[in-house]
C-alpha cells in the first residue's frame, strides 16, 4: 500500500510537470491513430460528458505507455476492446476527483495554465512561445485550444487536490513508534543452503521412465491445429510516386488555384486584453497609451492574455479571418503603429495595435513544391481507393490470390504456419487469426473478406495449407519429458534431503554443525534490517515474514527462486526504536506514515464518490 501510494504520488507530480511533453510524444505514433467524434458522448459522469474523442485519446496514451514499457511488443496486439474498460474506469475516476475538487471551491487560474504553456519547449521556437506551433501541435492530436486548456487545467486541479491530502495528513507519535519498531527492526539468523543443481545432475532418467510418462501424459503433447495462408497486403507505401506528377499537372493546378492564391496583405496584430475591466482600469491604460508609453510594456503589465502578454501582446499575422469579426474590422481600420479604441469580444475588451503589414506574393516558384506534394497525395489516395475496390472485387470467389496479385500489380505472400492464438507478422493481428480459422476460409476454401488492419493497411487471405491437430510422437518430445522427469525427481530428492537437515536443526543441532557435516555452505547474518543490502534477498524476505513473538529460536525452511532448499534458524529479534534514529530517517518515516494514511483516505473517498456517482455509458 505504502509503496504503491508513494509511486502514484511521484507519478502524479511527474506527469503534471511533463504532461504536455508526454502528450506530444504520442503524436508521432501512426499505427495508433486517434479517431472519434468530439460530439459523440462515450460516458457521462454525474451529468458531465466525456466525448468518444477523449476516450480514444486516452486509449492512444495507454497503448503508447504499454509499448514503451514492453520493447518489441506488437502494437497490433493492443486491441481497443481489451483496453477500453480500464481506460474508461481511469477517466471516470479522474472526473470524480476533478468534480469533488471543484465542488470544494478549488480552481486553477488561467494565468497558471498559461505560464505552463509558455514554459513548455514543445511550443517554443528559438526559446519563445510560438502560437502557430502551439495550435498546429494540439490540432494534430484532435484538440481545440479550449479542449487542450481544459485538459491541462483538470490535471493540475487533480494534482492540487491529491497534494491536499498529503499536505493535511500527519503521523502521530504512537504511529511513528510503531513504524520505527517495524521498519527499523533487526533480526539475527543462521542459514544453510542445499543446492538443487548437484541433486539434479545426479538424476538418471531411463527410456522406460520416459515411455511411461509419455503414455500417462499424452494429452499434454498435442500439436495444435495450424494453417498456412496466402495473403495480399495493400498499403500506401506500395504506391510508387516517382515521376507520378508531371510538370504540366503542377502548372495546371497552379493555374486553377491562382485566383484563390492571389497576393494579399497580412496584418500583424498585438493587443492588451482586459477580461472584465472597470472604467477606472480602462481609463488608466488608455491614459498611458495616450501619453506615449510603450505598448509592449503595457501589454506585459496589464494584459490578461497569458499567451501573448509576455511577448508584448503579439498575436502574429492574420489574413482577415483569424480573430473575431469586430477585432478584424478594428485592426483593418488602423495604420501601422496605431492603437484602436476599446473593442469588445466574447473574451473581453481589447486595445489593438497594428504592428505591421506583410504582403504575400504568390507565384509559381513559391507554390510548386506544395502543389506537387498535394497532387502526389491525391494520386496516392486515388490509387489506394481504386486498388482497394479492385482487391475486393477480384478476391471474391478467387481461385488463386497469386492471379489477383498479378492483376493488381501487387505481391502474393505466404505466411508461416500459425495456430488460433496467432504468431508473428501478419498472424499477430486478431482479425487475421479469426478470418484464417473461419468456416469460409478453412472449410469452404474461400478467400476472406478484405480485412482492415488500420492505418490504411488492408489484407485478404486464402488457405494454403491446413495442418490438423495431432498427437506428437515420442521422439519429438523426448527431451522435454526427460527435463520434466529430471526436475520432478530432483525436487523430490531435494525435499527429502532438506527435511532431514531441517529436522536435525529443529532437534537442537546448530546450523553450522549440520552444514559442515554435509559439506554445505552456511551463513550467519546479524543485525539485519529490511533495508540491509548485500545479503541473500530470498532468505531476508522469508526471515522478515517469520513471527517476531517466539520465545525460542524459529527454525523453518524455504525454497529460493533458483530452487535451492534453505534451512533457517532465526535467533533474535530486536524492535526498532525511534529515539535512536537520525533526524533524516525519522522524517522519512513520518513522511511514509503520512503518505500511507493519505493513501487510505484518498482511496476511501474515491470509493465513496464512485458509489454515489451516476455513471451512464
């Protein structure tokens, strides 16, 4: 419990600090593309809706977390249906905490959120916040600016709420004494080790034993049904775009777009935003502007737009459709360097300055690369749509996928044999496994329907070979059987020898004497604590699980993770004493106790909130 809570607390704090960086690390995962509707409701938590898009974004993050922690794992194995319940549960839990924090009057100021964004390297160009880069990045993830800010604010609010539990927690002096008695407890013990390997090496398995074991356990040696399939994969990478776009096509497209690409003027705006100004404040700012004070300095002092205030109110360029209509109209009426009268929008009151004008000159040379790429993408998409339609048509009732592939200019491939649980490569996809063992494919020998693997990848398959389940021959499994019998006999022999040693120590012989009589290794450990290093961790863990109330030596045995048999004699237990601890160690125990208490309180609150919540999926 304690370790879990401390880990979670560190995780929450760390997640908030690098939240934005983590979010944008996911944006490059093409195979885990986000799809979903911002208007479609996935779940309601006490009437507050969570959109399907939010669930999909959370699923993407969870998939990437799993992939990061499991190097080499095939992303195809991370099915949405398996992960979705856990992700939705996490979202619901966070919503409940956020709602509870809000109902208690807690809030995050827009300035705090803005400062976090401004300081985030992901949104900076040459060390300065870049509004266009910010909008580009969040839109790539499916966020609007409002949605993204709401997400950041919710995470900060939850962190603040959880920190409140820790900040308000405490550990009593009695609890400190109890913690010290447990965590600072010392134990003395002796132990000897009877190793498994020499016993195992002495085991000789006969052919008669192998044959008998095989006959008694035939059901364990069945080869599963397998299939080999022919398949055709279609994906955008197969499109050969070399010389696909001619110079004539590029010129023709430029001519088509030339009217809409006419040269124009972009206006660079700066503003001072006053969200809810009173007359006195507005007059104060206006008087300073009239007196000729620097607009950028005033924006930094007065503007409540955290995204631009630190940069003199600079909002970048607009071609006339970036800002609200009243804002754009006022900006267009200004001369360079001139400041407007107060302008009202839904955001508040703006004092707008025209910083500069930029004429955009459009000609063929500046647009050529963009148009060429645009045409190439269009051709690739048209190619993919056409190929997909033809693949569906030609593969239906096809006798051979090889002929279909040849007609389409694609390549027919042959899979390795795989079972119903799949294998590597194309067989790792659950949809492929299901199709390969369907009655239509395996029994009626039809080609499958075209299967959508996601990320514009498609595959159709047809049975190449069916390998029925069968009984494996003894020769195939002999080595495995020998290993199994050897292990079983060695464990039995080790247990018999170990119990004899245990009985001698329990009868009063010392561990040292028993070990020396059998030429075995033995150790004595004095004043060991739970935190003591450089001693056998298996034995230490076992010793600290033994009862500490015995009046005499405690003699027990255990098997290590390596399979060795160990006889342990615990001879003394000394409780920890808080009065002997250093200040740092005492503070650590107090923190541990407070964290544990806070964890229990938080878990109890979460359980209560969930029990009282109205959840609609």
